[in-house]
């Protein structure tokens, strides 16, 4: 996400991100049925964005060092969201409110263009993820994500990757063994 890195550099340069928070492992940035429109920048650690359906958790995406994270539905709708954001290990984030962020990008056309580029990258990523989930073979799903995002497997515990790939941890383990 080159656009994200550039936008983040401008945000840091302008000093707009002044708030920080340190989360303990399993601490939440956002709980279900709440509104949270902040944009978080992961400085250290990792988080997952997920929702619960009865007894099952469904992981949608992750944030780790040098990534941007938000509850997208809440950010855009300003409404309650079922999404939760949980730290997977000790995590340090800096953040900005939606209001401050929108004010910031309104100052310069270049910032707006970068934000649109970030949104494009998010949409493309989501489309790739949807295609991945339609692949019936767990091994092929694993291989596609490994090729596209190898850092995911360095930053995120296997049980959450398995949830992200819509498979059990045991199936993920077997898929990994096929590449050895």
C-alpha cells in the first residue's frame, strides 16, 4: 500500500496524529454494537477485525506494523457496527478522529487523491479476498494468500489466519505441510 505510506508520511509531517494508545494482548479497540470512526495507525503489534455469529468468529482483516485500520462500516456510516477490533499481542497505535482526518485531507488536493488511492487499494484487496474465499480448495486459498501477503504469516497467529481463510487450524496446518 504505497498510497497509504505516503498519506501516513504527510499526516505525521503535519502533526495531525497526536493521540496514542497501548493495548494489552486481547484488549479491544472497538467492541460490537458500537460506533468507532477513528483511523488507527499500527506502530507496533497486531490487531484483527472480526465479528461473531452465534459461537463462531469470522476474521475479516488484520492490521500490523505500518498499517492503517478502522471499522470500515462504522467509519463510513457513523452507525453501530458488529465489527470488533482486538489486539493479538501488545500493540501500540496512534490515531485520529474521522472529523480531524476529513478536515486534514480537505486542505490539499494531493491529500484527497492519496486518500482515494488508499480507498481504491482497500477495495481491490477486499475483492481479492472475496475471490480467495470462493476457492474450494483450502490449500489453494492458503497458497494465494501466502503469495500475496507473506508478512501475514510472520505477524499473525495461525488460529486467526485459519479463521481469515475460513478453515480450521488443523486444515491450515495440513496446507502448510504441503509446501514443505
